[in-house]
C-alpha cells in the first residue's frame, strides 16, 4: 500500500463526498492534534461543517478493505447535517 499523504487523503475524501452529494466541496483537511485522524471541513450551499475521521478508516478505504462504509458514514453525517433546513 502506498504511503498515506495529505494529497491522497484529500483526493479520497473528495471522491467520497462527491458520490454522496455533487454540491459538496472539501474546504480543508487537517491532521488532528493527537495525530490519529483528520478533521475535514465541508461546504454545501454556503454552510460549513466538520467531520473527524480516523486514519485507519481512510487507510482501509484506500486499500479497498472492509471499512468502506465507515468513511461514507462519517462524511455522510457531516453532509446531511448541512442539508437540514430550519423553519423560521
């Protein structure tokens, strides 16, 4: 398996996010303070949200492992939270 770099993580997360919703953009991907994951900032319809994703989940997705659904679930929660419309 190739070395997991920030560029690889960004490409992977963008692909998954685009499959979830075409209007979603990845604004930033930063490593967490403890170094065991990434904090992803997503943008949709002018709203931003974040998701924390562990490195092992991203590595398993890149390798084609069995944790594919966990990555989609983590990003999906952030994206669906942005889709909620509040009535005024």
